[in-house]
């Protein structure tokens, strides 16, 4: 079973489109969209394990220039 999460991202002013496009190119990212509200970009990511998903978030997503903060919300199946 694949582990999935939504990543809520805040960016520097005027950087949301640039950030969303850069993130969309990362392996394991299934959706990356600009939004309005307290977050600027919402991403859906998936990986084979929670550890692999974490590696994607920490090493790849958070290294994108223009990101100021991320909040990762793992999907649960209740």
C-alpha cells in the first residue's frame, strides 16, 4: 500500500507559481497547485513507506528556492 500525504506550502511573495512548477517535476509528487488562503501551494505526494515519503519532503521539496514553510499531512484510512 502506498503512503500518501498533502504538503501545505508557504512561499515568498510572488513565488507560488514558480514553486508549484518546480515541485511538480519531483518524482513521487502526484499533484502541485497554487491556492489562495494561508498557504500558497498544495502538493499531494506518495511513496512506498513513510520514511521514503519523508525523504522526498525533506530532501527535495524543502530545497526548492522560495519556500518559507511546509506542513506535511499524511493521509489516513480510518
